[in-house]
C-alpha cells in the first residue's frame, strides 16, 4: 500500500490523486488507480500484486500536475519492491503546475547591467546573511560562458526572508537607481520560487563620473494646500506623468518639499509641480497658465521654487471655507 502523508500547502481543495506507473502504461489519470481518501485527509492505494520493482509517481490527473521536488523540479520515479514492506509512506513536496512552497534555496541571476559596467568586473551580493560584507569572495557572483552573473543562496538559519544589495566590492560601488539615488534593499522570501531574475540600473561611482544632481525644493506654496498633500515633478523626463512615484517630492520637517534628480550633464528638462494630477497642477497668481519651468543639468545645484496657486484653487478654498 502507498500512503500519501503530506501534501504541499497549495494543493487545490478536493484534489483527486492517481498512481501512475509501469503497471498501467504510465497513464496519469487512470481511474482504476485513483487513490482513496481517509477522513484525516490522507490518500492511499493498494498497489497491484506482482514480482520485481514497481515504478510510479503521483499525479492530480495529468502530466502537467505531476508531483515535483522541493523546488519544483522533476524528480526520479518512485520505486518499491514487492515484499519490502506492507505500507510505503510518502510526502509530496510540490506539484509541477503549482510550483514550490518550501524551496530552501534560490538562484539569483542578473539579467541586465548598466552600460557603464565593464565586462568581467566582479559583482558581489551583500545582505543580512553575510553581515552586509560588500566584498566577500564567498558571495561573489559567478559568470557563465555568455558573461551572465548568478549566485545560489541557501535559506539562512534566522528565517525565510533575506534582504540584500549588489556591489562591485565596496560601498562606493554599490548599485543605485536610474537617477543615481540610493535604492531600497531587495527582499526575497524563500519557498515559492527557485530562480530570481534581477537587474542593476547603475553603479554609484559611475553615476558620479557622468551625472550631476539637481535638488528641486518647493519652499513656498498656497496656505490652503492640504497638509497631507504629495507633490510631484511632472516633466519631459517622465513623459509628463503627473504622479510618477520616482518623481514624488519628500516632505521635510521645515514644511518644504524636496526631490533630488540625477541626469547626464547637459540634459535639458522642462517641468511643472503637481499634487498628483493635471487637475491639481500649479498655476500663476491669478490662476493663469504658466510656462513650463526649465533647467539644464550643468552642475550640482539646488532650485528654490514657489507655487503661486493650484488649478483646483477655487474648490480647495470652498472646501476649506477660506476667502
């Protein structure tokens, strides 16, 4: 008898399980070999009598839903010899069509690198699993014959989740975003996937060589501006998106709003300030249309800005009962 004691947590409710093997021409949905279910939720089946070894696998009715390994990969056929015991207890680790739920490792692959990256340069991964060491050779990514970088990590003892960043060996060469700003840590939760594709947008030191920073600072704005407002910079650099998250200004303790933008030297930028939509864009003192603001990225600089009014000023004043 074969008894399935454990099932993956993502097994669909009321699943039908079948035994497929060399005794039924490997038919994955042969109803003659459908397993029975106990009141406790365990599945069992009496294998046919015979001599020699029985080879088999468990399916949910077809080969797309056959059992798989802990990380979702194919497994070898199960085998049992007649006379080796009355009952065989097995645990199914995952289903091929559902993916893993308890995979203890992950292969992280870098699928894209910035154009400033030089072929063959060492890349490291630093995280809470290696005390954030930016140049530990045990965590250097390997390169394949095509120059692609990858590393396989095992689930740490401290839990199912890790956080990390990529470097070229120290914190001055850590990854940054498209605009040269520090990135948040990457997070990964072990269990559900065994391969993770990622990209490095830019390196900190290479951005400093080719880019300049302009800080946009809105220091004055109408008194009726809601305290909870988010301000955005909509421009030709973000397809004039009035609420692009990468161009959201940070609210400061002194009441100002700031945003650092990194661009190649000589970049021309047109822009306006919004509160998250074109119905909430800045206007002139008399609610008139104003020309786009302009700046050329020539050197590290700070621009101090004043918003005279908002397009929805009349609505805001009425809402707040202001004159």
